[in-house]
C-alpha cells in the first residue's frame, strides 16, 4: 500500500498486458495463506521413520514375533508330544536339543517358543482391551460431570486393594486359564489408562469449540469421538505400547506365584518357575527364555516411546 | 486448611471401611469346606464339621458375622486368630512376626536407591550425551522393560556363580544372604529416581530463572543443588512416605524368590489356604498404609514447597 502513489501515475498509460500477467504456481506462496498439505498421520509416520533405531527395533520385534510361530514347526519335537524321560535330563544345548532339556528331560526349544507365543498373545490382547475399556471409561469419567465422583471413588477403592488379592481370588474362585487371565488383567488394568485419559479430557472439555458444539446440541458420543479423542492419541499409544511389557511382567510374576496361567499352558513365568532351583547349575535354562523376553519387552518399550514422540503434534514441523 | 484435612481423612477412612467390608464379604463367598485342612475333611463327619463351624460362628447370618467383625476391629483392632497358617496364633501377632523382615529389607533398599538414584541421575544430567549418560539410559530402559522375574534370575545367577552368595535367605547367615534380595529390590527403584531426576534437570536447563541466577554470578553447581534439585524433589516427595510405609507390605516376588519369611508371601499364602482372618488383617493394614501414605505424601510436599496448598492440590484423585 505504501508505494501505491508512485505507481498510480502510470497505470492509465499502461496496456492491459503489462498490467496483468499470469503468476506461476508456487507451492511456498500458496502455503503462506491457509492451505497446507499437512496430514497428521503422515507427519507421524515421517517423524517415526526419522528414528533409525526405532525402525531397527520394530524389525527385530516383528522378526522375533514371526519366528515364535515358525520355531515350533521347524523344531525336532512338538509341544503336544513331549514326554518326561529321566535319562534325558539336563542335557546342554546340542544338535538334537537345540536349547537343551529341562529337569524332566523335555526338549526346551519348543517349550520356550511356545511360551513366547503365549506371552505375546496375552500381552497384545490385554493391551488392546485395556486400551478400549480405559479410553471409553476415561472419556465418560472426564466429560460427564455427574459421573466424576462415582468413578473417582471407584478408582480409589480399586487401587487401594492390592492387585494380588483380586488375582488370587479369581484364581481360586473361577480357575486358571488363558481366557480367565486375560479378562482378569483387563478388569483391573484399565484404571491407569482411564485416569490418564480423564485428566486430559478435563483439560479439553471446556474449550470454546466444545462449548459451541454443546450449544449446537451435538450428541455426546460425537463430541467425545470427533472433538476430544484426537488429542488423546499420543498418550493412548504410549500407554498401549508400555502396557505390553507390563503385561508380560505381570504374567511372569503371577505365574511364578502360581496364580497365573495353568501349568499346562506354558508361559515364560511358568518356565522360570520350574527352573528356579536349577538356574545356578544349568544357566541355559534361564538364558534362553530371559534373552527372548528381554528382547521383546525392550524393543516394544523403545518402539512405544519413539512412536508416541512421533504422535505428539508439538514435534511436528 | 484444617477443615479440608479432616474432611479428607474422613473420606479416606470411609474408603478403608468399604474396602475392608468388601473383602470380608468376598471371603464369605467361598464354600465352607475350605475352612478345613484336607486331613480334617477326611476324618471329620458332616456333623462334626457343622459343630466346628458353629463354634467358630461361621454359620451365623452374614450380617451378624459382619457386625461381630466390626466390633472386634473398632474396639480392639483384633482380627481373631489364624486358622490355617499357624493355627491358634492371633493374627496381629503373626503379622508382627513377619513385618520385621519386610520393613528391614524395604527400608534398606529404599534408602540405597534414593541416594544412588538421585546421585546417578544428577551425574547423568551433568554429563549429558556422554558415554556415561548412554550407559545410564540403557540401564533404566532395562530396568523398566524387562520383567522383574527375569532380572532377579540374572542377579541370582551372577551372584551365586561369581560371588558365591547364598541363593536363599537364611537366618543363620543373615548378611551375605541379604545382599542379593536388597540389590533386587533396589534395582528398579534406582532406575525410577534416575529417570525422573535426569529428565527434570535437563528440561530445567533452558529456564529463565536459571539464566538469571547465572547472571547474578551463582556457580552452576550451586544453581543445580539449590534451585533445580530442590524443585525436582517436590513431586518425588509425594511418593516417598508412601514408599516407606508400603515397605511393610513387602515385595511378594522378591520374598518368594529368595525365601524371605516376610509379609509379601503371607498374603498369597493366606488367600491360598483360605485363612480368612489373616487375609482381613492384611488387607486392612494394606489399605490403611496406602491411604496414610498418600496423605503424608501431600503433607510432605506442602512442607517442602510452600507454593502448594493442600486444598488446591488435586482433590479426590490420587
């Protein structure tokens, strides 16, 4: 505007062609106002790919996951046909017994891989449902004021009783099996997620755009899912990823205490429990399961952290 | 302030009350056969069993049992006697005999991990991005991600093989056999404190008040100790009383793993052998401790940081 006066003088004298010219399309100029080809998940993916270590970890994890299904097939013994054999006890790893044999003379290779499968399956199922239940309850808890007091009391009540009491009571009253274990872990595992989500929802609930939505009589479910949930993704994903190592750890602890899976479902906790007295003399009984479970939990922990960093819009360009 | 404190205490007590009642009712849902040992089940006739149950007051209507339970609890803090674990011994006596071990192990491990964790965290922040920092981060990741059972087993192997430490706790050989349990307990909490202190200190390095202090001529060391560390300590303070109080409850896994006769395995044992009185005693103590711990934690936080007031602290949710 400021040098308009200088130009004003010659405008009338100029022909149209000189006055108007076609401006070539420039992405940069176009982006300066309004338009942006920013996409949330695109940026997440780009940021995640920047971290080479996270990609490597993800590859290691998936390779191991896939291998846990292949390994029992290529092994020389199948889990369902294992027999106890007193002449074959404590054989160190060799050509026949790739991971050696345990105190009952059973092949350790197929036990370890079968247990790995069980642990991963359990961890994924529990993490997924914990997340679903946790987010659903957390949203309601944070958004609906009337429910706040109720859920807060419920939360305080449930966290006050040690988890081990629930688990023992369930194991004694209902029994021990894979399904029971999953349900029990979900039932008492959603609280952390729900509380986290609740605190976030409280922050976003009374922002102006939500007030506007409420004035326009938008249904509750729509406000929760369209207006609020997108803000929660990075936290939810982090929790989801961290709950995998946590579930595996809880399973090993419970199985070690005899409260987890039943003895016929091999899991890492049960393997370690059986081998407890022989570790010192036969370290391979510990090393193989320990190495596998450590790789799984550590890689997942790192992937989760990297992915939640990538999900945080603050880190997006 | 006083009103708020009282209100909160009252609410906590109500929570404890509900927890205790719930567990009482849950335990009453178990079939009565569980009250006998297998031997007794074989020897006693149906009538003898009924007589025994009657004598113990277990056949009365539930509300009468509950009322009797409340009366003993509130007037004498008495939970009756243990039925299965140590038959005839009062529950409180049984618990007291186990509590010592858990408290000793817990406080030693917690003190070590507080000192070591804070120190290592400061070192990590000070030499950020050095080899030492990376080693520390690797350690914290290991401690956070790997199941405790696995790391305990690794410690057990290393300790037993290379340092010839006893693999089980024994009263005759107290000091050497306590080394590994204490290391196991401290392992993960050291990592927790390390992560927190490091992250807080690194975040704080760009803050304005730090620059001001530098301009005033304070040395970096003084700034770190007097300002940053003190601030980093505030949220930690909230958990410290609870951690110390909860040492009483012991660590189930560690105590089972090394055969320490502490509180941890007692609960699992009590539930496993349907010793209802012991379970109730333990649950009441657990609930009281955790409620009291949160409360003391908030109080300590207010003491350290005068900016925080209890009535504005996150109410209701812990």
